[in-house]
């Protein structure tokens, strides 16, 4: 009711007489209000209200603290939604935590595949890593002939340190169970082999989403949009990017991509239209990414609508930032036999040029002779491209520990990773031409080594005429039609300016 001047005046008179009445009847007691025990509240604050006259008492502004879905007033429990800025500030802590995270983790991945909204297969992967300690336990289920789910595949990998006749070795235990039965293998591998095995490294989960670099909300949205637009696979901006607070207080960044295309169908059996929808949900709770979910749906539309079909993948990954010691210790890695496959790697430099082959021939801890290394290099495919003379492959190179080639090696104990410098010790009357390619990253490497007789004439036209030679045998070159005659017992390095991405 809107009060006009007259009614206001009337009300005033009425109030006056009522209070007079009260004065005479209830005197000397003050009027007793019936204060409600619970808080009343609105956006401006909270108060206790009289149940009879609605007078407000004890008014105070809200005192918010963090809640789950919303901020909550400590006194009255009034809820206020988090702002976009607050949600972003909460979320970015998790992003920052995961992007360089290199510590212990346990990951639980649950994947389900639906065909026309009916579950058709599912699998689980449980992976845990702490330095060199690691396991991954994968199991898949498919529908069998009786239309029941049945375990179709199991793949268990465990790395543990074991004692091998007094030597501590890292053992890889690998069990596979499929329709051919159970297969268990054991082998000794590099102590750091687990680093190469990981499937679900937490930080890999956010790769390719264009969310790693941005530090403001505006930049984040821009980076995601630009990233997907320039992405060869998507070539389009996401249809939505949302930052939302979940009921458990976590904050999710959800990126949705959709694409629809009319298809050229040659026959009735092929769809006329296809539609994709993909979403990524990067969920942060208490400063860490706790869930990484991904879903993709593909719908195929046909002329005959009864043939329309959908295929949906739902991938849910939960991450804990600790190692599952209990499960790890419970895994038995006994095998009938264990082979030693702990090979080292030798990175050779030939005449101080990078050689594009790593030697992975020798077991770590075993003795390797210079003759064995020489034979390895001399028989590399493409390395000794042409030679007509008889050579003793085990005597073609001398090996050194140092770049200056002063400390010669005749034999050595193989280590996990070694760098060895090699120099030709050519047979009498013989020369070698090493063609070196300058590559994109600024380095250069041996492309092909040609072993030739003394007096052989090198001509540019017979090798790689499409590239210019900028240096021969340590001397700068600016000539196009390069020619030179090889002297005996010399290694010539011909440097090509290729700028190739090799
Ligand atoms: Zn009252
Ligand atoms: Zn309040």
C-alpha cells in the first residue's frame, strides 16, 4: 500500500494514541519484544528480528569466510557467490602446482565407452610413482558373447630394486593377461627406467590445452581461444570456456569444443553429417588439480535416421600427490628368470662432429674394448657409404675420453651414458670424406662418411649439389664448383649449409 499524505498523518495519530495507551497500561515496564533466536539476513547484513513487531536488533554486516559452493557468513550462514576473480585466483593455484610438478603421485583413470548411450567397454588404470619406484596396473573389460562384461586385458608393470648376486639392480616385472593367457617377464633395466614408462604424468594432463602460461583470467581465455584456433587438430575456438565453483568447493575450468560438418557420402551406408563435442574439465581443490576429465561424443547422422549413431568416451582421472606404498609393497615381482637388459648409451663424436646414431649395444658394468666400438662405428648403415679397399673394421678408429683427444681409451667399463670422441686411424693409402650438415638448431652432424682411395677427386656435383659448401678441411669456401684431390691418411670434413630439420 502506498501511503499518501493523509494516511500517513492518520497513522501518526494512531501510533501516538497507541503508545499513550501502552504508557498508561504497561507502565513502568518497557514493551517486551519477542526476539527471534535465529538470524535474519539479506545481502546487506544480518539481524535478530522481533517476531511480533518485526523490529530489527543487533544488525551487523556479514563476516564471510570460505565455504564450499559459496562464501558463508560466520554468524548467520548467509551465502555469497564467489566472484569470477576469486574463482580464477583459486583455480590458478592448482594450475601452477601441476604444471611443473615432478614429485610423487598416484593416478586413477577410469574410461568408459558408450555406443548409442549404452556402455560397451571400460577400463581402469592405476599408476603410482615415487622416483624410481613405480607401478601401473591396467585392466580392461569388454562385452562377451553372453552380453556380460568380462576382463579382456590386464597389463601390470612394476619396477623394484632387487639383489642380483650382490649387485643391486632395478627389475622390471611385466605381466600381461589376454585371450592367449598369462605372460610374465622380468628384466633388469636402467635404475631410471620408470621415468620412461609413465602414462599419466600429472603435468602431461594439461598439455595441449593452452592453459600453462597465462596468469590473468583475460590472458587465460585469450590463450585458450587462440591456441585451439591455431591448433592443427581443431582449427576452431572453443564453443565455451567456463570457470565454475562445484558443490565441494573445487573450481573447474571447462573447455568445450564442438564441430559439425556435412559429409560427402558415397553410399547409403555412410553418414551425411558428423558432429563432435569434446570437453576438458580441469578441476582444482585445495591448491592442486584433483581431477582431469575429458569427454568426447561423436554423432553420425544418416539419410535413414534409424541408422543415426553416437559414440561417447568419458575419461575421468583423479590425482593424489603421494605414492601408494601399500599397494606397491603388496605386488609380488617374482619371475622364473630375469634377463639383463640394462644397456648403456654411447654418444659418439667423430672428428668432433655429432654422429646421428647412439650406441646401445653394451650392458652397463661390462667391459668394452676400442676394437668393439670401432667395429660398431665402421659398420653403421650409411656411415661408410662407399669403400672398395679391404679394411679392418676394428682398427678404423681411435677413441678418447676428452674432446681434445688426448686421453685415449683402449677398454672401459660401460656406464649408463657416455660421450666418446673418435678419430680415424685410416689404412695406408686411404682417405675419408665426412659430409657434415648444418642443421636447424645451429648444430651440425655427420651425414655420410665416404672412405676413398688416395688420389680420389671430390667434386661438389657428385655429392649434394643442392646445398652450398661453406667449409672444407677447416678452410672457408665460397666456390661453387668445388673440387679437391684426397691425400693419403687424411679425414676431410666437408661442411654443407643445409638448415635442415634433422
Ligand atoms: Zn516487538
Ligand atoms: Zn551474516
